[in-house]
DNA sequence: ATGGTAGAGGATCTA
C-alpha cells in the first residue's frame, strides 16, 4: 500500500495539481489537509473519475481535512466526536474540522491538521498543545496500538532540530518548542513510528517552505508533515519520499506531499 | 523598520 499525506492549501485552488499528482504518484490512499472546502462542495467527482472514493470533513473557509482511497473507504468519522467513556464529559468537539478517520484497505487511516499555534504563549499555542492531547485520547478510545493504524498530516511541529533549516534561528518559535515536541512525542508514544525516519536519517529534509522570500529555493524549510504508523505497519515500511517536485512549478501548495510504501 | 506570498472573500484574517 502506498499512503501519502499532503497539505494542499485549498483544494479548490489546488485541484489541477492534485489530479496531476495522483496520476503520476499513484498513491492508494491520500490524506489531505487545509482543503478549505465544505463537505457539500467537496469535488468528489474529480476523485472518483480517477478511481478514488473520498471522505471530507470541512466547514468551508478554514482548515478542512479529507481522505481519498482506491483501496476501499469505510467507517468514516469526522472530528473527535463524543467521548465513548462519557459522552457528556466535555466531549472534545470538532475543534475546527482538523480530523477525519476512515478504514482503507484494512488500515485505520487518520488525516490530521494540527493547529498552527501562531505564537508561543498565545491562547492558540495552548489550544495546539491541548489538541494534540485530544488526539492521543482519541486514539486511545477508538483503536489499539496493535491494529494497523496510520496517522498522517500536517502536525505543525518539527520533531527534532534536524527537521529545521536553522535551529538557532528558529529557537523559541512555534513548531520547535519543547512542549510542542513533547505533545507530539506523547502521540507517538501511544504506539506510532515516524515512517519517514525509518527510511532516512539525514538532516535538512523538509516538507514545508514559506511562500515568502524565496524560502523554497533557499532551502529554508521544516519537516512538519508526517506519516505515523503503528508497529505492524512500521515493520513493513519499504520506502518513503518527500516529493519536492510537487512544491515547484505553477501554483504549488507551500507543502510537498510525503509518500510511504508499505508491503502487504 | 514584522517584511515577504498565497488563499478566501470581498475587509482583513490565517498561515
């Protein structure tokens, strides 16, 4: 199975690039973030024409996540939903259309768009940390580490300094702080491995570059788009790739897609 | 000197 994740930064603006990319990259499953499209307006026909079923969770203007699959797509759940333990208990609500899950080819697939956090110490930063806590809790109550589970998306956290173009310049900024990294590590500690890191150990391999100031061409980026896989999948990872070519050319997203191949 | 660019929407807000 080839599973991919891509923050498309508006599916309406990016649909031609996404269609082109599906045709040459041939993923079995594609998790998308920042679709910025309401479910009712999701371009499902464009995907079905290419052989993909889709699940969307979006309310239109901001955020929005989706999954496209050509290996089946069932049991779609959007958002965190109610707590199974106690539905009345502060069930983390949708919190901005940042999570959708579906079962594709026997794998429980999650497309996640972690809040940006804006600035350290802001309410948005606190919300980012609590969102990651909610993600961990969601995994605990909806699946088991022994299952085939993939959590893919834009985590807005660079896990380590080697995932940062200039750690000194970034020090103290969002995406690299210790609390953010600890919150991500807590999600992974549930039982998930960073599939890209199973394949590559080099530094300076990025998935996002700011549109501004020519950052892409100056190699000023971050690795914040991750494919996290449970143990049973990690054992079968045969390759991974950041498709930098998809960040080039006409009207690119500011993120490149990440692909992971898993042996059946 | 918080710039620089992109997307949504129709003024700014978000990233």
